[in-house]
C-alpha cells in the first residue's frame, strides 16, 4: 500500500477516536479505552479494503462476515460503519440513549453488525459456525472475529478454536486485541494468557503477530488472508495499547469504564485534535 494511503488511514483512525470520544461524553456511557485499542484494526479491515461489504445492502449474501466479539468496543465499530454509509453519521449522537439502536454493546439490530455481543467468549463460536456454513454452501466469503485478550480467559474461546482447527476452517480469522489489560487490571496480575502465540499454534491455528497500531504491519497480514494455502484457521495477535491516543488513558485500567470530564476532557481533545 502506498504511503499516501497509509496517511489516509491514519487520519481516518484519528477521526474515529475524536468521534467516539464525543459520543461517549454526550452519552455519559461506554468503554473508551478498549475501543481506542482496536481502532486501527477496524479501520484496516473496513477502510483498508480487506472486507468485502456493501453499505447499501448490509445483508448482501456474498459479504464477508465480521464479528465484534469484544462487544463493549461497539462505539468504535459504530463510527466506522456510519462513516462508510451503513447508517447516517447523525445517528451516532443517539449512542446509548433511549430509543436509539446504538447500544453500549454491539447489537444485530444495527445495520452492518452480524451478531449481538458483549457477553464475552461467544464471538469466535459464532464465527466458526459462519465459516463452516460457508464451506458447506461453497461460498467464498471469509469470517473475521475480533476478540479481547482478557476474553481469552473464557473456555468457550478454546472450544471454538479446537472446533475450527478440526474442521479446517481456513476461511476463519481470529484477531486478538492484545492490550494486556482486562476490565480491572493487567492480565499478568489477574490471569496470565501467555504464551499466547504458542497456545493458538497448539490448538492447530496458523499464527501471526503484528503491531496493532501500524497499518503497514496489519495490512501485511490482512492482505493475504484470501490467498493463504494453509488448511488452518488464522489467529492474528495484534499488540496494542489500551487507551491508545490519549496519554493519561494509555495502559491505565481505570479507563475501561470511566468517561473523561473537565480538565481530562480538555487534554483528550487537545491530544486528539489534529494528530495526522
């Protein structure tokens, strides 16, 4: 990908961060830090031309399927989808408000969202089912599931991983947002998931490790997901920073739930203002 295209994606990622900051402040709800850690991943998939989608026909039969298993990062996906035209950008102002179809967790009533998620540990199972259906129906679409690293504490994740490898679902991609923080603290102090790369390999997956905030690194792997010769499903471990983009939020567990106010908000707006 040309440098000017990378610059364009970086600008888009920064726009998404600014947009979701204002959405959460207006709503007084949401999960800002875990949303910020996966923005480059989402922008690479949707704006980087990886996923085959049609905003004018969200249920297009040949579309690729994307499952936001870490459904508490819904606000990031909402901003990306609205920007692409799945629904009006003006609807983003209703996030988490009564009568809005944009809930705090991802819901399948929202155009462009495949499954309601937020109860962690289920997205990969849904993705495996979709990938198996594609194999049975001889369809060419791929399925991508984005998981949190703390979500990998769930046994259902590893049941789905075993199933996908057993069924040779090489049309399934799991991306792990590896920011090393769960809702309450660092994984190493709660329940360590290392050695994560070796675990996915032991479960029968092909594994790639990338910088989750580098479009060059992300796209170097994502651009070849359709042309892989391996019969194995693919796990992409994306090394990220929780709260990426706002200095006082980065690697700070308290920002899993909190919404910035007063001086904090001024700092966040200033740091995100024109980081292009």
